[in-house]
C-alpha cells in the first residue's frame, strides 16, 4: 500500500503548495501593482464577474472530488482485509505485542511473515487502547478494548520493519514496539518448523473449552443445551427474532461475553456470561478452537492458511423448529 498512500499524499501536498504559492505571489504582486499612488486616488467599485466566479467554484470542486474519490479508494483498500489473507491474532497489553500464528507459533514484539503473502491481523487488547503501526507498510490501526479490530499488509521485500505502538498507553508506551520480519518463503518455512511450541492455539482453546465447562452444554452430538459448535465458524446463523449473523470472531467473542445479545433461534438464553473469566488471549484461543472444528478445518490445519471466507459462508445454520430436537450442526447436513 505504501506506493498508493504516498502517491495520494504527494498529490495533496503538490496541490497545497501550488495554491499556496499562487495565492501568496498574487497577493504580493497585486499589493504592489494596485498600491495607492497619491492622496487623491480612491478605490472604484468593481462589477462582479460570472466567469471568475465559475472558475473558482469549478476548479476547487473538481480538485476536491478527485481527492475524495482517490482517498476513498485507498481507504477501502487499506481497511478491507482481502479474503485470501493469512490470519494472525494479535493481543496488545501494557507494554508488549503478542502475536499468535494459527498453527501454534507465538511471538512477542516480533512478527515473522512470508514475503508476498497478504497478512490479516485480528487484534485485541487486554487493557487500554494501543495502536499497531508499521510506518514502512503505511499501516496504522487502533486496538480498542472490548472489540476486535483488523489491519492487513503484504510485505513485498524481505527485511526487518519497525513496529510501533502509536497510541499513548502509559509509562512504557515509547518502548512498546518491535519488528516485523518479512522473510523469503523458504526461510519462513524453516522458521516455522524451527521454533515449534508444541501446543497450537486451537489446542489451548480446546483445553480451555473443557476447563470452563463449555462442553457440558455445547456438545458435538446435538444433545446439549447449547448449539453445536462443530462446523459453525464462518457460517450464517439464524437468530431468535429472525435476524442472521455470520459466525466470525466478533460474533463468537460477543456470544461468550454477552450470551444474550444474539441467541440462536430455537435455544433458550440460559448461557451465563464469561466476562472476566477469560482474557482476550484466552478468548482468541477459544475462537481458534471453534475455528479449528469449523468447516475450513482441513485447509486451516494444513498450512495455517485459513480458507477463503467465501467458501465457508455457503451453508446456513437453520433454526430449530419450536419443540423439535436440538439443532444438528453436522457440516453438510443443513444445506438448504
Ligand atoms: Cu501501547 Cu502505546
């Protein structure tokens, strides 16, 4: 994105310089040319000029519309992560950046990514607002308590790039930084296999799922009091009252912390909140687990590359008719 951001920026600067110089020069020139030459000289009224009016309406209008359209297109490209991106979870806390690759690698203040690979960051914070900022990539995104924010980038040249926190967050804010290391694919593979941590994020989530006793209600065989979570991730869920929602990170997080916000059709709002019982990092572990038992299981596990979202969203989790047996969520069995 750096080239696109810079081009727009230089355009804005050029337009600003051009008009600043033009206006300042004309002011000086006119001040001299039309200065009062004698005491008897008086200003004369000037008739309006339609031509002049039109010129200074139309030119700024066209220029500002160009800025608007150009700026909007860069903005949309920057803030809409592409579908085929490699997803990495980020947890910010005073004062460090924690990175979690889906297949288990964990890092602090260092992020290793392969070159020419779009990377999508799903970010949360344990405490205050931080801001993920890599100037070389022209990427800056706030990480806000209580929600997930995203950012994406693609390294096009191997190297180490400075990472900063760009939101004042306390005593060691200035030291809250690190490096993004963009690597050749072979180096990246070597790095991935080198520092294996043994336990994947999803496995930690699975353990947590049992520790928090989620599995007493969310059973895999549709006999539980809660919806089956196998095959859920990425699908569209029908809610009580008729709405639908896509089962993504945001929805799952909300359902854990505020279960009554969006109740799946056919179920009772009996789930207690887990607010305060799971940290943001643990919530991401739970999500990684639910994701790992989702429809994209095979692909996601194979390479750490999440399946494209488009391929997951085709199935719709249908509501359970009133009085019927609990929803069976075996993937494939609910295709309309
Ligand atoms: Cu984190 Cu400043």
